[in-house]
C-alpha cells in the first residue's frame, strides 16, 4: 500500500488561512472607509493563490490583484465570476480579447496599452497606472497629462500608483509621490484612486485614498521593518531529519569544507535545500529549532539537504523522521530573510513544490470552492 504524502515528503509547509483572513480584516478595519483589496500574485506569494483567495473571499474581500494574464485566468476559474480581478502588467500585444473572455480588469501602463484597449469593441473597464517616482511601470506624469482625457473616455474604473520607499516612513519620496498622485487624480474627479500597498497603509490615512492593495502583510511579512510586526504569522515550515551523525573536532561539514568543527558534537541532516526554496544564502547563517532549542545551520546548503548542529538537543529527539522547524514560533519569515540578506517576499515566493502542504482554517469557516 502506498504511503501517505506527508510521510513521503521531506518537508511540511503549514499555511494558516485563518491568519491570512485575520490579517486582511485587520488592514480593512484600519483603512476604512477606503476599500481593501488583496494582492495574490506569484501564486499567492508562493502559498497558493486559489486557497488563499477563497479564504479571503469568505472573509469579505471582493477585489484581487495579480501580475499576469495567466494568473488572472487561473484565479477567475478558482473564484467564479463575482469578484473583481485586476492584472498589474496589463494586456501584452495580442492578449486583449483574453482579458475580456475571463472578465479581467487590465491595468494600463503606457500609451500603447491605452490605445490598444481603446480600439477594442465592447471593451470592459480598465484601470490606469501612473508612475509617480518608482520608474518601473506606469504612465509618466507627462504622458498622463497628454492622455487623461483619453483615459476618461475609455471607461476607466481606477487610477493606481505604487510607492518606492514605503518601508522607510521618513523617506521624502513618500510625500512627493503622494503629492504627485493627488494632483494627477484631480484631473479625473470621482475616479477611485489607489496608492498604498502593505507598508504604505501604515504611512497614514492620507495615503489610503479610495482603495488599498495589501500583499506581503497578508502573509505575515512585517510591513514595518525594525518595529513590532502587527500581522499574524501565517506559515510554519519543518524539514524531516534523514540522518544523525557524531562528528569529531577538526572535521569539516559539507561542500567546500566550509565549516570546521571546533569541538565534537552531533549533526542532523535534514531533507531540505535550495531546490526547495531554502536559500543558499542562508548557509552558515540560518538555523532550525528542535524541542524548543536552537540548532545552528552548519556549512553550505546544498540542493536537497541542509545540516544542523544538534549537539545541544536532548538525545531523545535525535532520530531520523523527527521534524526540525525552519519557520515558526521561534524563527519567522522575516528572521530567515534577515539571515539570508533578502526580504520576506523572497523567502515565501521561493518555497518549492516538494513540500507537503497543509492548509489550516478556523473550524467554523466554510471556504468557497469556486
């Protein structure tokens, strides 16, 4: 008889859908009367766009943002026809009719996209993106000046921009972008405007406008770096121990002999590596937790394996099949990001497909199946 998926998997990723819903409610309450959407791009920041969006829909969210057309089509199939789904990257050449077929709202980022959308017969509404200082996507302010009448004529349902430095509240570019966006929005009175994503929400009500678009904060990433995290933790990642070995002083560990033991001890080799999204940059820096005690990560993370110093762990816990916690109560997503020299966004979106995934929701909640 085949074994169950959990016993076959090298690592288990638990995703608390109830915590995601609670995080959305917290942000929605904080930003009212502005509406609160949810960004579920990159497969729900790596956690599964369909189950995440269904939980958010059950919590009361009815507006969603994704990055690409394919993400939008997949989310429409998961959620049904009722929710609004907008696509940040807008229609690439030749794809406009697919937006119409899937009832997706394109975010128009340049004059070419605006003209292509305007030429579409029976076109549905669109949003327009103004670049106020990020210099990535969106109409320049000069382009917007030249096109705002055209934008009004094509049935636009929203005006958006994106902050470059929202994680740094005192950065002067925040106020500059807000001012530029406010002035631009005056050209289209009555059109819903949206500037703030996760960290932008915490810059204050002046940044909320009519709609906020939280993403990473929904998934437990701290929107206030350097301060206490107001969001609930969402994920727990644990890897299975494959082997325990005794090691002597002076022996090396892993590729390149990059770590040399300064005393005797015990090692646990766990079934997780950079192919599973446990970033190689965590080598020598990351850790695991076992029986409530820290187990430093030794040497280089390899494709499928990572090695931990478990010398301080009670011997009764040191056996193949036991689980070592990598993200959880003691070591969160932002902790892992700091040790890896990156951000929580990359930690979440890197988590691979080999993990056995468990979705948890409050027992009283019934999640729509779409």
